[in-house]
C-alpha cells in the first residue's frame, strides 16, 4: 500500500439478526480483523467496522414466530453477535446496529440528497419477491415460475407503490468504474460476472416498501408515512452512517473506505447498487469490494435443516482461537469455496503450526539454553548469515502486498518459506557440531539467525494469531509493535541482544486417535442434530424450510434388515451394523445408537435406511448409509415397518 494512503477503513457485512453466527460469518470477520490489526501495526490510522442488519420483513417474520417484537428479537441476536466477536477479541472500532438512531438519520439524509438530485421518483411496482433474500426477481429469473433463483424458496407476487432509484442512469458510469479500476472488485475474476450483469441492462431499483413497517421511515419532507426503506438501501448506507454521515461527521475522514469485505452471494449489491448510490451522493468510491467464497462442511452446504452448521465458538474452544484463525486464513484461496473439516484443521495444527512454527521456537529454547545459558547476541549474525537474512527480507517484502490484494493464504505460504530458511539452516550448519569443534562464535550467529527470522515472522504473523505471537514475543524477549515493525521489517534491522525465556509448547501435537474421535463426534452430531432441529422446527417456522416433492424424492429411503451388529470399541455411541437393503452385498452402517440398543437386540430386526447418502469414514471404517430414528426425552426409537417387509422395499 502506498504511504500516501494513511487512513484505512475496513468493513464486514452487517449480519442479519435472524440467525446466530456460524463459521461463514466468523470467516469474514476474521479476515477483516487480520487486515485491521495489520494496518494498525504498519502505522495506518485504521477504522474497522462491523455490526448487525436488523430491518426488513425477514427479521419481522422471524421475531413474530417467536412471539417477540422485532426490536426485542434484534436486541437479543445482535447481542449474541457482539458477544461472540468480543470473545474472539475482534478489534472492531465500531459495532453498528441499523436500529441505532444516528444510522436512521443518516439514511434519511442520504435518501433526501438522492431525491433532491432527481435520482429518486415514485412509481408502482409489481414483481416476484423473495422474502428470504429480500429481493425482487423477473419472471424469467424464477425457477419453475415460482422459485427464487438464489435460495429456491417460493416467491410471492408483491404489487405496491414504491419509490425507485434511477439505477439505469448509472449503467455507463458503473462500466467505466470497472474498466478504469480493475481492482475495484477482488478477486479480479469475479468482476466479469458483474460487468456482464450490468451490460445486460439495469432496471431502476425499488427502494421502499409499503407491505410492512419494520424499517427506516422516509424523511419527513416526503410526507409519506406508508413507506419504509428497502432493507438493502438501509443496510448499505451503514458504511457511511457509522462514520457519522448526516450526523456527527468527524469520522468521515476515513471515507472512502479501503475495502468492503463481503461473501460472493452479496457481491452484486456491493459492486452495483452501492457505487451507484455513492455516485448519486457525490461521494468518492472505496478501493475494493472483496468477495470471498463459501464454506461447506465435509463437502456439503451448511444449513440449519441438515444440522451441519459449524459453530465457530465450539471450534475455537476445542482447538484454540489462533489455530482456528490461522486455519481459516490459510486453508482456502480468497474467493474460492472452502471445506471445513476437523481433520484438515488438525493437520494444519500438527504440521504448519506445531512442526514448522512451534518446533522452531522449541529449537531456539533448546539451543540457546544448552549452549549459551539463554543469552543470544546478534552481533555476528550478518557476518555469517547475510545470505539467509537477505532471502528472508526478500520473501517478506514480496509477501506484504499480498495482504491488501486479498491473497492472504499466499501471504501465509510465503511466511512459511521464511520459516523454512531457519529450519533448513539448523540442519545445514549443525550447531551441535560447531559447539563440539569450539566454533562458538559461529554457533551463536546461527542461533541469532533463527531468533531474527522467528522475530520477523512473528511481527508479520501478529495480525493472524495475536495471542500466540504475544507468547512467542515474550519467549524471544522482543516487542511486537509499530516500532519493531519499522526496525525489523522496513529497515531490515537486527534483533537487539536478548534473553530467551522457556515457555510451554505452543501447539501441542494432536494425536491420531483424537483425530479419529473427532470424526466420530462429528458423525454423531450430524446424526443427532437433524433430529433436534426437526423437533425444534415443530414449534418454530417450518415454513422457512419448505421443500418440494422432488426435493423429498432426492432422498432414497429403503427398508433394511440388520444382519450383524457389533460395538465399535472406544466409541460411546457407535454400533457397526451390516444391513441388507436388497442389494448384492450388505451395507456397513455405523449408527450412533449404542446408548439405546444393544448390538444383539438388533440382529434380525428391520429399520428405515437412507440409502443414497454419500459414504463417510468413521474411525477408519466405512459407513454406507444412515438409519432413521426419533428421539425425545424418553429415549431413541428406530423407525421400523409395522410388519416385516422384504429387504430393500422402497419407503415413500
Ligand atoms: N445483511 C446482509 C449484508 C448487508 S451488508 C450491507 C447479509 N447478511 S448475512 O448475515 O446473511 O450474511 C453475511 C455474510 O455472511 C455474507 O457476506 C455471506 O456471504 C456470509 N456467509 C453466510 N454463509 C456463509 C458460508 N457458509 N460461508 C462463507 N460465508 C457465508 O447478507
């Protein structure tokens, strides 16, 4: 980033309050937090914004289902988001809520300005509306004349008087924006979609609603009480109202923003509507709209109904917050979809964090303690290791621009190459041999090289793993701040004489058995959660999750006869079953029912089997299906035919 740009403004999307946070939300927030922490360390005046999006029909409906007022409900869920980010030590400067008074005033002022400019007019709207996506679609866009093309839920025809924003007037200006600023949309590959969408022609945008009232009212001067603002108009404005647009404008010096981080599903709103609104408001445009991909779990889309949503708190509690942060940032190239699995997380912990990073610190502690009573001087490091230092500086210099280009996984890869220089130097120079041959000065220079490399990498990793880096810095006797960033990174300086302190292993190895247990637990939650969800849904909003008959028939259900059953050793919940579902060979199914059925009691009985489930490996054993069961406070019962049926009989 050029030095002239001293102010950095970083935002996450504001999260809808109709759901609690999952790893998708945590992902965006962690990326933004990393960028904000890095920017502060590098000396930029930084403002990091996150918050919650609380208006619109979807939120009003979710509140109604729970017999709560929209505000009561929004308070509750917004509080949960804020608590989670506080638990995660997310370094936001402001948490905005769209129900905050200053926000509403700012949105009204913006509406007024766009209206006065002639960009807003009143008309009539008739269209297919998806409440879940809060978006209108044309007939041609619908699936089977009815379904929302984004989420598949049925749309409804909404006919109402509406205010419109003259989006069509901005077509050429938007195309010029994309053309002249090839990095406005990141990753660049995503820009094409947006350009094609705009080239296909933009309709004016309906920006008010009369069918519900949970939203920001129009400015008083419009004298039109029936309307509330369209939720996306209200929501996008948060990026400027949070800086005081229309109220106390002192933080508007952070505008234009450096980067709005968003998921790919909401890129269109940010890359088309938002710059058009800003042009209308005569405000400068942000540098980047950066769109990340979606996380799936074990290869499947996460959804409440599948019960496979990953709770970020659970993962951070189990594996450590910094390991989770590292994994999220390292595992997937920005912009691409990524798969979350505990196995992949554990592999990263054991190899990148334990072997490469943690172990290097152990070696520093070991060598400095054994040979030099923990006292390390860098006075001869340049004499013996200028080459390695130059290589490290070069890698770090080239890595830095990757941060603001959103290639954070590549950034981490480059830092790991720097760690390799250190790990390799120990093997190449053999300090133990030097000590034996009386070459103490050289051995000290080598230990100092490792300390220098570790210190530089730590500074560059501080934004990624702040807690662990604080421990490393303590052990190395260095501080990580803007002064050390300047001295050791920008000026390529050398670490002052220091005393190493021994600390506990940073990333203790996770053993194979634990990985296997985690797989079982995961399998067990996948078995348990859909049932819990199903029970919950009876009392909440089943209509949120309507499926078509075709979707139902995608699941193949058959009657299976259990031919063999045995306990899975070391598992509290699993039984290993051989089930005849009318095929040439029996299916092996691992079922989480050990607490409710003994293996012997099952042999010869029948159950209903989901037979087209993707096979999964649990504790190293293949599971090729799932048994259906119902569970309440009195226990669990397998679902069985009333009278015996031929194995393989279809259930419909
Ligand atoms: N309220 C709007 C944003 C308004 S910004 C002016 C919204 N909220 S959301 O809560 O539904 O989604 C917030 C973000 O979470 C989006 O960027 C979305 O892409 C992201 N994710 C939701 N599920 C996700 C995954 N499974 N994986 C990664 N991110 C995902 O949209």
